[in-house]
C-alpha cells in the first residue's frame, strides 16, 4: 500500500546527523527513507542484512528510497540440463 499523499516524505534523521561536508560517504541502516538532495554525488553504504554494498547517489536516484538500490536477495541462474 502506498504512502498517503498528504503525509510528508520520510527521511531518516540518521542521514542529517552525519557531517557530510567532512566525509564523502555515510553508512545507513534505514532502507525506508527517501534520498534527499544533500546526498547527491555521495557514497552511501546501505545495510542489506549481511553487508554494506556501496551505492553512489546520482541525479536519477533522488526521490527514490535507499532500499531500492541495495538488493537483499541473490540472483540465481538456472542450469541447463544436458
């Protein structure tokens, strides 16, 4: 179910606590927060349950959620039977 239009978008305060001027990267455990403009061209380490894959935020990522770019499941290839 989608978030109601009248509610404001959820952005984690964990992102704003970090001093982004000193560092070019942050680690984040909250996958449900929106990507704000202050993260543009920054490296974000998003927790996927096991490790922290690196995601570089570009202009196309703005407005999406952080969890959309950190996959939690492995992709499997089906083997051909000969």
